[in-house]
């Protein structure tokens, strides 16, 4: 996806270059900050409760 939008940067059309650059910057922020820092820290804050929808299923498997 980044490669596709990255090709817009070399197109020479100013509006397409701006769109391609904005999408690439957004993808990099998402990949590096959100996935790299926010998700693990949110999981650490919530603790074991981050599996709450599946807790009943896990308990049933463990007891069988």
C-alpha cells in the first residue's frame, strides 16, 4: 500500500504528490507509533482483562 501511494510522489502532479506523501506519513505514524507503542502499553495497562471476550471459552477448554 505504501508503495502504491509512494508512486504518486514521483508522478509530477502536485495534488497527487501531496496525497501520496500524506498517506505515507499516516501509514508510518500508524505502524511506528500506534502499533509499536500504543497497543502494547494499552495491553499492559488493562492487564489480563484484554482477553475478556474469550475468557469464558478459555475456561471451558481448560476444565474439559
